[in-house]
C-alpha cells in the first residue's frame, strides 16, 4: 500500500513538472480537464489528460 502511495505521488510530481511542456501538444487543454480559480489560486484537475497519458503508457508497456 505504501509503495503505491509513493508511485502515485511521484507520478503527480512528474506530471506537474512536465505540464508546461505537454501543453504545447494539447495535453491539459482537452475536454474533461478542469481549471478554475479559487481565492486567487488556480486549481487544475487533468481528468482527460490523465486517461490519455495512462492509455499511452499502457500501450507502450504492452508493446515492449
């Protein structure tokens, strides 16, 4: 259980760091990605982008 928590935490950090680069390719601007501002802070919930990236990683892993 603790191992999965660390894996998910690291995946979120990597995705957050790579988001400005990935936005150039349209990831983060898909229908289903939610971005709103609360008390001056922007909150971004990338639901559709997460599904798309998970599918890509799954297909790459399945290929190899």
